[in-house]
């Protein structure tokens, strides 16, 4: 019997890669967003995760719910909205007996000495990290109490098809190299920095959804290992795009100046430890459990180039 897979936040990069994966396996798909995202073969529902009745109605009848919501990158907005979104989705899933997969990031880990794994202690060092910790604990509390069937799927920074507007890797590196400009890296280009390829993340989410043994756990989604440094990633993009790529390192001072005029840069300042120090993300648990191998960086970048060429634009 087919299950209804409901995507909350259907307009994002992960959702746009997840839909083809679900369609390939002939699953029933419900796309939920404020604008009403349409995709052939999918049901479309307009709903706001901040509105309890509308999100409950959207989730009704669902078997599996993917919480892939992205909200404005501003800590005050996160502080106000994220707890409401999480509580509304938890309540709706409990009410309608739907299983929940929460797509998470690594902000709650804070600065990590070494490789991030699922057992890395939660130790946020930023306002956004504290907020993500709060909403994560809301879900973990319900999971531990056995009141909801759920799992946490955590990703490193991502890149790849459909991520043009959300990926710093695309905006600061791929896009600049395509335009013949130096690639930009923040603070320190000589530290390893893991990336998750978005098609891998989407396929991994579906793997998790249909594996009964995966529920009740936290999983790191696939990221190729070893992690490359910023300079190595820039050189690799240059190789794939057959051009000599240069790297411009943006110092904290430079970024503070830019932040005076560009709000999203100002909001990113508290997260610069992710670029100043090692950012290594391990997906060994997932890869061993599912006998999986993450897409290597050269293949991922090459496939992204093919995608951009097919789309007919490169920015």
C-alpha cells in the first residue's frame, strides 16, 4: 500500500531534489508551502507552518512528514518562529499519527575540535545555534517519551542542483568562477570544510523514511570524505569548469564592513567559526547502515555544471 509523503517547506533545495526521488519510487506526494508549490504528479496544499489549524489540516492523512522549512536568516525571526513551527508540526503529527523526519543543521554543535558525528555533544556558541538546540530538544523530548515516531536527519553545508539561492558554495565560488571572477572564501581557506551534495541528501531522506530500524535516531546525511579545504574546493571547481580559479579570502574585518550594508552578511558573523576552524562532518553511521557511498566532490561539481548548462543559465 502506498504511503503519503508530505513535504513541509516544498519550495526549498532539498524538497526540489526529494520530489523526483519520491516520484521515481511511485510514492504519493503532498507539497505544503505558503505559496502553493506545484509539481506534476503531486498534490499541492497552501498552508503556513506558523498557523496551527492550517498545518494540521495539511498533515492530516499523511504517513510520513518531512520538515524542510527554511525561514529568513535572522536570529530574531528564528527565535520567534522556529519554536512555533516545531510545536505545530509535532502536534499535527501526533494528532494524525504521522511519522516525522526533521531536516537539521549542525549549529547546535558549536565549535568542534575534530570530526562531527551523531554523538558530538550539543554545545552551541551562537544565538542561532541556541535556537536550533531549543527546537531540537522539543522533538527529542517527544521521541524519548514515545509520543511521536520521528528521526533527525542532519546535513553539512550543501551544494548541487537546485541549491543556487541557498548555497554559499554556489553563490561565492561556482557563480563567481562562471563569471570569471575570483572565488570567495570566508576567513580561512586552508581548513577542511565538508559539504553535502543535495541529491545525496534527498535520496538519503527517502532511505531513512522507508527503513523501520532508522526511526527514533539521529542521522548524519552523506558527505564525501575526506573533507577538502576551501582552496582545494575552489581548485576543483576550476578544474571542472576548465578555467584557472583564484581564491580571495574575506577577512572578518572585511565581512564586518560588508555587513553594515548587507544584512545577511551581518547575520553570518556569529557563524564564522565554521570557516575559521575545521568543519568536518562524518556520515559513517549512515553509510555503513545503508551500504552507501557519498558522491565525491568532483562528480558532484561536474553534475552541478551539467545541471546549470541544461537549465540554460549559470547564476
